[in-house]
C-alpha cells in the first residue's frame, strides 16, 4: 500500500499566502548568490556530525543537476548565519564553488515567519495531518529539533511526536482521517500495527463495524499477542451471551471491555434510583 509522507508541502501551503506577503514582502522568496566564505554555521544546528560519503554523494548530485533548493540564511553584518542547508553548503564547498543560491532574510523577517507559522498551527480549522506537516515544516525551516518545535508551539513533546507520526499512515488511512471516517485515536492504533495488510484490515474493520478507539485498541492488542484476525475481532465485542444474561437480570445495559490484563464489566444506569436497584443485587 502506498504511503504518503506529507513532507513535501511548501510553506505557502501551511501559511496563508496573504500572511506571507505581509510578513516577508514581495521579495520574500527571491534567490540570490551568497559567497560561501561569508556563510557561518547555525549555532543551534542539531546535527553536529556529517557523513563525508553522504556529502560527496550530494556534491555529485549538485554537479549533475545543480542546486534544486536554495539555502536559507540571516544576514549578520558581513556574514550570513545559516538557518537551513548545512549539507548543501558543505557539498558546494567540496566542489569548490564560490557562491551558492540562497534566500536571505533579516532577523525580523525570520522571527515574523516563525510567528506566522506557529499561529497557523494554532488554528482550529486544521486537521491533524495538516498540523503534523506544519510541525515538520517548522523543524525544517528553522533547523531545530522536535523538542524545540514543541517548546515554541507550546505543546508537550510527546503530543508533537504523536501527531508527526500520523504522516506515516498508509494513504487509505490518511484519507479516512481527512474525511472524518476515523479519528486520530483510530489512526494511532493503525500505526501500532507494522504490517501494511494488517493496517488495511484494521481500517476496514473500524469503518465497517463503527469501532470505538477502545475496540480498535483491543484488536491491536490481540493481534500483537499473535491471535488471528477472527479471534482478535471477538475480543472487541462489547456484548456477549454472558453480558446479555447479566443485562437481563439487572434490567440495564451491560458491556465488557477487554484490557491488557483481563477486562472490566461496565454497567450503565440512568438515575440514582436505578443505581440503588443495581446495588441491591450485590447486597
């Protein structure tokens, strides 16, 4: 099953174009040639070691195809502090280039762009996949780690990482999430299964049976224990012959919920009097 990584969506797709025009001006994406000897490394660069073979391979690509994506730098006096494109700069230096194509921003522009992107993440009309792409773009655009992305977005790191993981969904599941056929909780259960056929089967069962996230979780737990799909499906049933018998005796709905260790019996009641009546059976 084809996967959709969602990592290639441009900045224009994540921030409304009018916001970018306002923040960056008409020359926001103009590419200019930057002298390589004026470029200094980003002190916040999360990667400190670069594989030389990888740099040489990138250099070969630059020599054959040219620079496909400009670097991004902030002008600081006579130097340019690199924001994104460390590997490209190293590869260009390996080739003996004197200049490299880049986008130059002022510190104010960079700060405004970051604010615009973070504000966009906070919009309440974005779906989880759009938010995930925005988090990744924030990390790429400012060359920061996910820990720092979470801090700047005002979110828990675990929350940000869980949302980004949604970009690994199979395309069918990603589309179901976009369409509202499944929830983010369902999507995480699909990702908990590593085999693509198993993921597709779980997606089918969720939609066909209208499973809750808890039921999907029960199915995943059973499959991870090595149970076959049919047996795993039985684990998701909230109503069994036994619960029907108990429900008839108590006069209310009774459900069973499978857990990692055994399960729990859930007894519904609609009023205090009904609760007292149920308690009477156990007195």
